[in-house]
């Protein structure tokens, strides 16, 4: 049974990579993650566009998520076509050629103890 | 391709600006943010109405989000027509003339280490 | 213009009132909140049913949210027909005679620094 | 009145069991929870499939949620057919024969103070 579930376009209005960290890396390095689930039987070709407050969007960033796999992509590690600057508000749109599910998580360890947040992304029609 | 995505009306039932902070401002000042993404090609005229427990609503607060931009608006910084009081439960409705995506985030640094929460807002029909 | 928005039935699958607290009460007392927004012009008669892992549901708990008001209801403070026990997993269904919007938040101050979480509730069809 | 509410299939794209903990167990042991509400009058037969980044999915894990009950299931405690490894990104799909509501929560106590996150899961069509 093909388990392809979700939507082909998602949006995350919040985005911010904290500027510094406490604790051992990489586990407790401040980071922001785009968690993608491809539960179907075909690979997902994913394009991410990143929006800012004061300049044109960056991207698309391209990743492939194999069938029946998840990918927890750290925005911090995106390099091509350009890194996402720290301490800068951004937002993102995630598009795929097959249905996927997207969740957004941040770990902020700027102070001695870490803080977490997570939310389902917005599933576009 | 016009990427206008989202809805024209959103609601956030939670709202509370903590009364004090630890750590360097503005990054670690306690705050509450309304993150707005306008992925389309037309500017978004946004109106925010703020609801309280024991008085008539405040607003509308008006902001413009340019095309292909995000705005991470701190409720703490709203001034016109009136500031939102600290340590007071509130809720908000965000309306736009074009589709947008809205997410709600709070950073609470009242104690020595900060705490975070975030959720997608409610996309109204 | 009547701004009645949302749904008449919502569900929150998570619920847990921490057993102890650090920091000044009531701001930093561990608590769990059901944030309700009634943006419409009629009062909302709200009924909350609380589900447990090992007994029949409690309630209904009844509250009224006036027109154009929010209510940030602490589950800890519910008394009638019975208090909700601490340190006990629960879930809740929130029903209203007019459309409302519901969000769920927990502040956990069991350790020296507080932790926060929040999510939109599930809007039932 | 039968209160069966929710959906028969849900997805959680985020999943990660922290590798260590501070504070008294089990309350403050790092854990990840799948909160399930079965508000209906029939028992829910639930199947959970867990997806990874680099291997085929695990499961199904099977649990029953009785009528009018909630279950706050810790992913850490799943054993059959295999435990979920710590410090490993995963995602999950939750399927039921009757409608349920699903929410995802993590308590991370790797540092001295705990951090929390929670979100409604994605309700599949």
C-alpha cells in the first residue's frame, strides 16, 4: 500500500537561527530544523525558498527525501545557493513533487539551559 | 508564478507579554511575536485586532508586509492606537487583503534561562 | 460586522498539570491553560469534558465567554464538578454554542527555570 | 451521544528521544510522547509506524485505547517489535480503526533545566 500522505506545499512563517550556543555540539548547538516525512513509495524532490524582511528570497534549496524516509534538515547547514544568516528573521516555503509532511522545530541554547519549540507547518491547499 | 499562499484571516487565542526579562536586549528580552509571511506578488495590508478578558478590543493595528517578504512583528512594539499592556491575557485576529501565513511565538526570559513556545495560528475559513 | 470565527468543537489530546513549582505565584506557578477566543457578538456557552487514562470522563465544566472577549482558563482552577488531579495524564474536548478558537499552553516550573509549550487545539469538523 | 472525533490517520514529522536526562525519573526523564484521545464509544485499535533517515520503517507498534479514554504513550517505552533508538531522528504515522486525536510532546532534560515542546499532529485526509 502506498502511504503517500500530506501536501505538496507547506509554509513556515517563523524562522530565526540563534546567534550563539551553550553545551556540546552538535546535539545542543542552537539550530532550527525542517522535519520532512516522505511516507510514500516515490522519492520526494523538495525545493525550499527562504523569505526575509528586507531582501528578495533566497533559494531554491534542493534536497531529496527517499521513499519511506524522514529528513530532519537543519536550516543552519544549508549552503547552496547561500547560507542563511544567523540572528535574522526569515520564513520558508517547502514544495515537493509528491505529498510530504513538514514540522518546524527550534532548539535555542543561547542561555545555559536550552529551550525548545515546535509546530506543524501550514499545509497549503 | 505568483506564490500567494495562506488565508486572509487568522486567529491566535493565546497572548501574554511577560512582565520582566533576563539577558541582553533585544534578543533575549521577553516578547511575543506574530510572524507573517507574504509569499505573493502584491503587498499585504494587515489589520490586527486585540481581544482582552475584561474590556472591548483594541485596534486595529495596521502594518504592511511587502511582496515576497516576512515580518516578525513583536506585539510589545505596537503603539498605535495604544500599547498592549504587559502581564495581561489577550488574543488576536489578523486580517489581510491578500493571502498570508501566520505563526505565533513567545520568548519568556523571566527566569534566568529563557523558554520558548510557538504554534501555527488558526487559519479561518 | 459579526466576527464569529472558529469552530464549535475542539480537542486537546495532551494534558498534564505538573506537581510542583518554582518562582513567584501565580505568574510562575506550573499551570495548564485553555485559551479561548470568542470574537463574535454573542456570548459563548462553553462545556469542557476531561478524559483520563483509567476512569470515565469528568465534567462537563461550564464557562461563559462574553462577546468580543478572550478567556485564558487554567485547568488547575477548575473545581465544579471536581478538581483535575495533578501529575495525571488527561485530554479534553471543548464545545461551544457559537464559534470559538482554542489554544493550549503549559508553563512548567518544576525545575528552577520554567519551560513553555503551546499549540493550536484540533478543530473538529 | 457518540463523541467519536478526529481522524483515522495522523503524521508527526518530528521525533527524537534525547540521549540523557537530569532530574527525578520518570517525571523529568527526557521523553517523547504521542498523546492519543479516543472520545468515542468504541475501542481504538492503533498502529504506529516509525520512519528513519537511513533504514526501512519499524513497526507497526500496536496499542489499544479504550472508549472515552486518553493514552499518553511514551515512544521510549515501545519495545515490540523493537525499541526506538535514542539520539536518532525519526517520524511517525499513527493509524486507527476509529477517529482519534493525536498530539506530540517532548520533554528534554539533557541540561539542568527541562525544555518542552508540543504540537498537534498532522491530520491526514
